[in-house]
C-alpha cells in the first residue's frame, strides 16, 4: 500500500524552497558542465545561442514554478501519495526534456546553434540524463531536507515523571503534560492534560485552548501544523475530529447526533459545539463505542 504524501511537501514554504534550491543548483551545474557537453548547445556571451540558452533556462524554470503553484493550490482538494508526487515531478522533467529537444531541432535548422548530429530520440535521451542531474537530484535533496526538518518538529507528549523537577506530582494525571514546540523547535507552551480543551487550526498556526489555574479560558497561538500534532499524540486523549480541530476527549461532556452529523459539547459551556466531519467520525465514535 502506497503511503499518503505528508502535507508539508505541498506547503508554500516547502515548495518555494524546493524551487529556489533547484533554480540555483541547476544553474551551477549548467555553468560547470557547459564546456564538457558535446551534444549540447548551451553558450555564454552576446550571441543567438546564448539567447536560446537563457530562454530555455527561464522557460524551464517557469514550468517548474507553475507546476508547483498548481500543486500548492490543489493541496486541500486533491490527495496525493508518494507515487503521485514522483509522477508529477517526472511529468515536469519530461516536459522540459521535450522543450529542449524542440529548441535543439529548431536552432539547428535555423543555423543558430551547432552540435553533433543526433536524432530527436537521442536528443531527448541526453536531455533526460542532464535533467535528472539538474532537477531530480535537487528535488531529492530538498525532500530529504524538509523531511528531516519535519521530524525535528518537537511537538510531543511528555510525562513529567521522566523529567528532573523539584515539584511532586499530586496524581498520575497531574504528572502528564502536553508540551508544545513551534516549527523552529522552541518550546512555547506546557499545559496539563486536564486543563487542555481543544486545539484549532489557523492556516500555518494552531491555537491551543486551555484553562488557567483560576479556571479562566485562555488561548495560545503557535506556528505549527495540526497534522503534526495529530501524528505526535496518536493514541492519547487528543483526537482529530475535524479538518480544523483536535479535541481532548477527556473534556467531552456530550456526544450529540444532529441533522448534519455529530457534534461534541465540551465541559466548558463557553466553548461552542465542535462538529465531527465524516473523515474523522469513525475514529471519534470508537471512543464512545458508537458505530459511524
């Protein structure tokens, strides 16, 4: 079974970083390899061949930018697995190779460029090799880098019994803390499980709703993805019930069936009912021994 692609691969900053790195990486490779490419027509200087070289480079970059922009715009509507992601990037590469082959044939016919005589298939095959170095390699490096960054996002469930402290926990529940870190790995909030109500998504941020020592509702915003929290706290009392919400099931007072689906009422009456969407219904209802 092919795994779904992590959402961070299609985040704005991930795609922007990938495109930027690929642009500089491919330009560097082009400059370094230009003297050794016997069947290529890339050239520097004030001449028509340089015009084609620059045109090809920026057109190829434009194809990549448009492709990644479409990938970003469709992230919420189109699910993508690893195979789909690889196929998407290969389609970009093949399109750029076709562009190179077409420009090569046109330039030779017009007498603008000269290269060793090759047929279209040979040109396309050579372009694939070069494109693999200039596109697939930086894509792979970027993917590994952002995977490492994501794994280092330190939103984690902590038990203070494992932490050296001068405080004595009053109970098993008191010793359990939800410790939240932002995308940079900086700790932002540590709150007892019994004080946490729910976590709400707000674009690239999450809002943590909790009660303070006086019982007053507070909120705290952290730059982080809700998906990371869902994966980090899997198996705990924090359960994803909606595209925008993760709820602490220990704080649920009522599960209610409405016309449009189920809703949750939390212990604090100031919190409005939270809807359960179909995607997460089975996971939530299993906590109540109710079939979706």
